[in-house]
């Protein structure tokens, strides 16, 4: 059944690349740094041993690989051709030594970065985060649209005619995946967008590999026997020299694949190779520490059992079955059997086996799969190993990890792009402009500045207009109150034209003290307020000032003071001119100052006016926030319309060009 399954795969051609292969970095780390314990064994052991022993009872030559009776594996290169027919040159064949990688991982850097394109992000109810890149280009005198759609299930790269690509981004996304239901994709605007997207696309590109290497002697039928081989042969050493160079772990600075490079707990030597900008390290069983009285040799199995692909080197013709090694990670084996070892005509017979859910991987084995010892075989074998591990990540066990990891990374990327777009456009986390929220922060109670700056932001637009409205209203009220006070003063003083208010030395108006008996002994310019008027002064100014400082307004205090034209006047909100008893006729106080009830009523009226103005201000601020939300929506719509306008302009240019060609040559076809 295994042979049939492979032939069906191979007959239909190479497996399609599909979505990007995701190398799960967390999985790689866990396998590199796993504690010294063997992986949990799967169904293996006596069944595989009995199968191999039964095969050895048959006649030679034995097959390199014997599939388990329960199935679960496919096989490649199993050729029963007699060894007399294997004297072919084994030189460079027709195979293609190409590392199979998904081109979509490099598509964004190759076609989009440095060129005009658009990125859109959104969330689908079923598919989750959606990230779309759109670029228009001309190929073969025809305008086409290049689409790169990223979903948690994979990345799709297509080139479609521009006539099929509509202006709406979510419609273009549905061209690549008709299961999408998203109706709104927002544009991404940020200077670092391309770097973030390219990093996400290219994280699937793997540059570090580690493979196990097992030595199998004739007649060995269990994993304990394979892991317990202490002594190898010159043929195996020659094969290791072909794989790579031996290195001293204590001096190694490159990729170590979980081996100890400081204390020598994983042996002194290893095999290391740099192949096509990829670092490869081999876990050779005979170079890993051997432990006496440990039949399972956990020190060796903890490394090879945590690899995904392993090489089985056979000294002579002997069978191997893939389930004889219990491991959750090992998914593919490349069996290499040496022919005529230790001679100038040394050759290798290669067979490949993998689990059923691992797709076929190249390069294709020739027929017969016989290779001469040399650089061509080395290039073929290393390419086969790299492609095998990339294919194993598409197996069911690793595909679940791939889906979970891809979903997490794409979620993080989309959220980061949304946040950076808001930051780029100047929006805060709640959707408003970043400078708007500071307008609601109160100033200190003692602030008298008339600046419109609040916190880190600056009041703009509606905020400035509101402040101007308040200033005009207060100025008009002060003018009316001043005229009323002047008329009252003239009536009470008998038409006196001289100045009736006294000021202190620092220019601050002082209240008269005519209500106290000792006021006649005081200086007319004394800055101390009378006991009768002072409580009114504290009530009128202090209460309103505390109320204003506790509110969300930030500049109303300074506006009131500036509007009254009295910098530093703490009692300016009363609108009253203070008079001393020394300047009133016949030493009697002004009737307006004595009428405390009228003063209280006027103060209360002004306090109510201030409260009403503060409420009006807060309402205007709320309206301002709503307007900013509307502005944001209109900006997004503007971007979409600009995109549509660009497409329309290009279409017009194309039609003009066709019309021009038709005018020059009416008989020519316009298609």
C-alpha cells in the first residue's frame, strides 16, 4: 500500500507548494533544549522486530526498507534491481537539486517593497484576521493587479487582470478566497508597515537544520541495537566526511542544534555543514555520549529522537522499517546503503520513506537510485534532507502547530498595524484626536494664563471658537454691569465726577470699610477688606474658582480674567467697583456697597451664568469629539475614493491610448 500511495503521488506530479511552510520556532527550541529524556514512544517494538526477522529469513538481496504491516508510511526508491545492474556511472543525473521553498514568502519583498502599493487590514467573522496587499503593474502591455492575501490558514499570491479587480479591497480579497465575508478592509498607513509585513512573511524561511545519523549493522532489528553501536567502520567515516566537516564543539560558534558547546556533555565532536546559506548540524549516534548499563541510550535518543528527519547508514544489505524507532518527531528517513566500500568504485544506494501525511519531496530519485561518492551525491543528499524537513512540517501533527502559531502571529501583526495607523493619523486609543482629550484636563486653580494650550495638546477648531464666544459674552456682561454701577454711583454721590474707587499700591481694587466704626481711621488705600464685604468676596470668587478647578474645563478661569480686563483681580467676577469711606461725600458709604442683598443676588446670578457656560462648554466638547469621529470616517472614505480615482485615471489613460491607436490606424484591432 505504501508503494501504491507514493506512485499515486508521484504520478500526479510534485506536490503543490500551496501555503507557506511554517517552521514553528517554539517547537524548534523545545526540541533543541529538551531535557534528557526520551520522547514518549509510539506503537513500535516487537511488531517491527518480528517483521525484520521474518525478512532476514528470506533470500538476498533484502530491500532497504520494509514497510510496517499496519501501513502509515510511503516509500520512494525501493528498487529490487540486481546489483549487477547497479554498475551505472552514478554521476550527475537528470534530477533537479533545488530546495523547495514557498515563493509566497518572498513575494512581498520581491514585488511590493520599494514600489507603489496598498495594504489593507480587517477581520473576518469566520477566517479571523485578514491582511491584503494590492499592487497594479503592466505586464505584456496589459495592466494587471497583483494580490497577496494573508489568512491564518495560509498566504495566497495571485496576478489577476485589472478588469477583474474592483476598487473595493474586500471584493479583491474574495477573488482569492470566496469564503470571506468581510465587508470592510481599512488602509494601513505607517512608515514601518513594509518592514513588519516582510518580517511576518519571511519568518517561515528556515536557515538552520539538524538531522540525525544512525549506523545500522547487518541483522540489527531494534532501536536499542542501533543506538548502542559504539564502534563504526571506515566506510561510515568516509560517509560522514561527505556530509560535512568534523568540528570541535567547544570551539564551535555557529548553529549547535541543541548540542553542548561549553561543558562537553553531548560529546566532543559533531558534523557541521553550511549549504546554500543554511547551517546544518548532524546528530551522529556514534559521536554522542555512550552510557553503560542503559540499553535505551537516552543520551543519544534525546537528540536523534527529537529530530524530524534522520539518515540510516547501512554497512551491508540489511532491512530497515520506519517504525522500529519510537518517536513523536521523526517523520522521514533516508536510508543509504554502501556498495563496494573502501574501494575506488564506492557507491551508495538510496531509499526514502516517510509517514503517509508527509507530501512527496524532491529531488526525484533516479532509477536505479545509485550514486557515486562525490560532490554530486553530497549536493543531492543535502537537498533531499532540507526538502524532507520542509515537507514534514505539512504533516498533520505539525500542521496543527502551524495553524495555531500562524494565527497568533497574524493577530499580533494586524493589531500592531491598526495601532500604528491610528498613531500615524494622530488618533488616540479611544478613536479621537490625540490632542483633544487634553482639553478636558483641568488647570491649576491659580492659573491665570489666557493661552489655549491644554496639557500636551492644543485647543483647535471648535475649542478656540468656544473660548472666543465665552470671552465676548463675559465682556458684554462686564460692560453692562459697569454702566449700571456708574449710574448707581452717580445717583448715590449726588453727581460727583471724581474717582470713587481706590486701589492699593499694587493696582488691585480694595473694598471700602465704611460699615465698620474704625473705617474712618483707616487709610483710603488700605488693601485689607472690610469684615462685612470679605465673606461675600470669598463666597463669590472662592466658590466659583474651586468649582471651576474641579470641572473638566481647563481655561475658563483665565478667560474670565482676560475678558474683564483685570489681570490678577480675584474679585472680578462680581463686577463691583470698591470704594473707600474717605472718598464718599460726608463720610457716608455708597448706597450700592451697603446694599449687601443686591450684591449677593448679583453674585449668585453671575455664578449661575458661569455654571451654565461651563455646561455649554462641555456639551460643545462632546459635539467636538463626535465631529472628530466623523472626520476620521470621512478620511477613510477619502482614501478609498482616492484609490478609485487613481484606478479611474489609469483606465482613462488606457482608453485614450486605445483611441489614439485607433485614430492612427482605424483598421487595427482594439483588443
